[in-house]
């Protein structure tokens, strides 16, 4: 599995010159996506609806709204 491309603007293009805030979204060679965000499993897992769950190897990650909006045009329809 490899990173194929970034979706949306780079952290530097979004104003993160220091590298201290670098949320990001990547398309992978297997067609899946990977995200860099703030880990929030402990805070948000109790808020999940009854039909949602987090497996042992999964984490809830917060991606800032601006990052996802900027990536929208790069996300394939299928």
C-alpha cells in the first residue's frame, strides 16, 4: 500500500508554516483514504450512535472542516 496523492491543499498552502498543525487527506494505492488528524476516540466514542462502533484497531480522528472542504473537489465520485 502506497500514498498515491494528496487530496486538497497541503498544510503549508493552508498556512501551517511551522508544521505544528498538519491535518491531511491522502488517497492510497488500494483506493482507500488515509487521514492525519487529531485523535479523539476517548472523547467521541461515547457519543457514537448505537449503530456505530470503533474496533480495537480503529480510532476516531478529527479532520478540520477547511481541510475536508478543500479536498472535496479531489474526492472521486466512485
